[in-house]
C-alpha cells in the first residue's frame, strides 16, 4: 500500500472485532511512530500498549457511554508526553505537535497492517493515569483504539455514529483551510 492509499483508507471506524496483536506488530507500530520528525529529534512521544486481558478492562472502565464501542478493542494505546521532553520557543511548545505526528505515522502503518487505529479524547484521564501509572506532570493526550473493522455495526453506536460507519464525515473545502499567496 502506498502512502496515499493508506491516507485514503484510514477511517475512525467504531465497529470492531477481535484481532490477535503480537509483540512483532507492536514493535512494528512503535518503529513507524519513532520515524516521525521532531524538534531537535527530541522524540517526546510515549506510548503504553495495553493488550493484557487483566489491564484492558480497567481502561474500558474509564470510557463514557459515547465511547462504549471501544470496549471491543483488541488493544488500546495510551499516548502521553511531557512539555519538558521537547522544544519550547516562546509560546510555541512542540511536544503535542511532535507526538501527534508520530501518532499519525502509527495510524497509517496500522491501516497498512489491516487494523483500525481510532484516536479518542473522550475518557476519564485520572482513571487511565492511575491504571497505567503514568508519570506526574505528564499529559495523557489520547487513547488509540485498535482492532479489526467489522461489517457488523456495533450495537452501542448512536444514529450519527452509525452513519459515519459507511460515510466519512465531510471535510472543509480547500478554500476554507488553505490559501496560496
Ligand atoms: C484528538 C481526537 C479525538 C477524538 N475523540 C474521539 C472520541 O472521543 N470518540 C470518537 O468516537 N471519535 C473520536 N475521534 C475520531 C473523530 O471523530 C474522527 O477522526 C473524525 O470524525 C473524522 O472521521 P475519520 O477519521 O473517519 O475521517 C477523535 C479524533 C481525534 C483526532
């Protein structure tokens, strides 16, 4: 799959089925994430790959009703960082920017591997932090819900979530977010 295909194929699907996640797959995803650019090559991203049957349910406990579909995940990747791990130039602090780029790389590689990697911000951060023992002062930025896309629509989905399974949410037009000078 080339990059353009992976970009076009990636979707934040919410109907998932189980898939075996191996150590090799995790290392492959982490390697792809690690090849992202970062300010001074600081590599501020940190990931906890949660796949054990004993820990996953504790992360599921941190999900609100709107993200109940995530409980079908085969793995959840907790993405966190600390401001001190990356450049700050005046009011430009780059740890979130650089971590986001590495997550983008991870998601595209996951797509190429036939996985869904769906980022979510809707979770109780304190519950997840405590479960995973994240360092003080770190920012838990997102959870990436990983599984295999299922053609059977998840029963937990609302009407608008169901619609989005078959139709990608619309994007802004070129003129709404770009200008050429
Ligand atoms: C930072 C971030 C937070 C998100 N949070 C949620 C979430 O809590 N629940 C959810 O179902 N989707 C969440 N999404 C997925 C977006 O809704 C989805 O990417 C967007 O609607 C575009 O759809 P597409 O990715 O399939 O093109 C989030 C995406 C990002 C990047």
